C-alpha cells in the first residue's frame, strides 16, 4: 500500500499543476455538496462524527504545513 501511495504521489508531483490541485479540491467540494443534498438527515444525525473527522484531518494538515520539518521558520524551496 505504501508503494502505491509513493507511486501516486510521484505521479502527482511530476504531472499536476496548481490548477489541477484546485480542480481536485473543487471535485471534493462538489461531491460533498451532492452527498449533503441527497442525504441531509444522515448528515445531520452524524454531524458530531463528521465534525470530529474534519478537525482531525485539519489538525494533520496544519501539522504538515507548519510544524513538520520546520527549520526555524525558514522554508526551503524544492524544485
């Protein structure tokens, strides 16, 4: 499974532009809107679960973005 992630990450790194990442986020948002529109009672009844998952994923994103590999606040530009 790790090899699959490494392969996909390398493919994304080699081929994706900023627009591709933007569209990927848009696809996720649209999928969430569609699911929320068709299953509103399920979303409302499990709101605490979804909020917890959201906060967990957000905290991981913040960790990777600001804390992991921090070298005194200086970011390295990798090309």
